[in-house]
C-alpha cells in the first residue's frame, strides 16, 4: 500500500479544483473529507480551503508572581525528570536513584528563570492567552474530473455546492458624464424688466415750396413808352 500523494507546492499557490461543499466549521469539513475516505474516494484530489481568515487570541487567565513561579517549577520539573531518566541509564547498579534530585534541581531552575523573565516585562502583559487562526467558512474543493462524484457522495452529509470560484457580481455600467448636468442653467432673474417708453413716430418733414420769382416786366414798360 502506497501512502504517496500529490506533492504539496513549496511556494504559496492558489487552490485548484471546484467547490463541492461548504461548511461553517472546520470539524464539519473534516467530517466531510472523512466521509469521502470511508467511501473509498480518492481524497488526494480534495483540498480544504478556509476563507476570511482571522487571528483569534483567547485570554486564559491573569498572570502573577505565584502563578509564574508555579508554572516555571512544573516546566523545570518535567525537564529534570527527563534528565534523571538519562542519568539512571548510565548509573552503576545499586546507586541511589537520580530522579528526585534531578526533578528538584530542574524545578528550581525553571522557577528562577520564569520569575526573572516575568520581572523584566514590568507588567506590560499580565495575562496568558492562546492564539488560533479561524476562518468564517471552509470550502471542500475537488479536481474537476472527480467533482461530480464527490458531490454525489457528500449529499449524505449536506453542504453540497457547485462552482469555484464564485462569479463576481456584475457591476453596473458607468454612465457617460453629461456636460450639461455639470453646469446647471442660470437661475431666472427676479428683477422686473424695464419697459421702454413709448415714443410717437416722427412724421417726415414736408417739402419746402420753391422760392417765388419776381414777374418779368413787359418790354414796353422797360422803354418808358
């Protein structure tokens, strides 16, 4: 039986395939892939993709010197237990067990190191927390050639969808700018119009009569006869 599967790309690569199902939690997506595995489906063609990722830091408690000291002692004691186990393998038979001294010495060093480290923080972080990367939804992708079969098998658990990626919403066309809309017409003037005075028409001047000429005297009168 071979456990070899498709090689995981070393560089960040967008997922390939079609969305066959979508779930709100990772446990539901995990159950869906496990269901495909139970049905002898080629699960190496399946990818779980989380969308809208968020970093969630959950505060678990408040820090104080007694709590820091206790945590440091427990951590050091575990390390001392491991060291004592190694020493017991090489100790001669009949010698005293090194477990108790190793646990006490390891706990003391762990306590001292934790208290000193906490004192250097000067109260800037007086709480403990746990961080997780959480997605708002989880999509199960499958290669195109087996996507239809995966959908048919996942109908028993629900959440079946189709299409990857979803088509973006169509954006309405941008209206052409109207120059007249940018410059509104001028507001009508409220000043009443000034009425022009009525002037009677001027009659043309009458023609002047010709100058009268003196009558010409008769010829006899000119001689004195």
